[in-house]
């Protein structure tokens, strides 16, 4: 299904108005793709450790 011109304009407008949200969305998308298509056990273990550390940082705030 092709993306309409109106949808393209709306997406561009949103990205321009909310750059941080757009970056976060793209980063989540990349992370999911890596996990689902490329990660092996070692990579998943590393991600689990990074997630633990980040959760601790967020809980301190």
C-alpha cells in the first residue's frame, strides 16, 4: 500500500515539531529489529545487562 502525500506531509510535520519523540521512536524500532533479526545469545545477554543498569539509574531519580 502506497503512502499518500497527505500522510507523508503529516509525518514530516510531526517529526519537525517533535524531534526528540521521533528519535526515540526510531531508536526503539532499531532495537526491536536488532533483537528480532540479528541478536544471538551473547548479544541478548549484553542487552539484558544494559537494561538492568538503565533501570537502576531511572529508579534513583
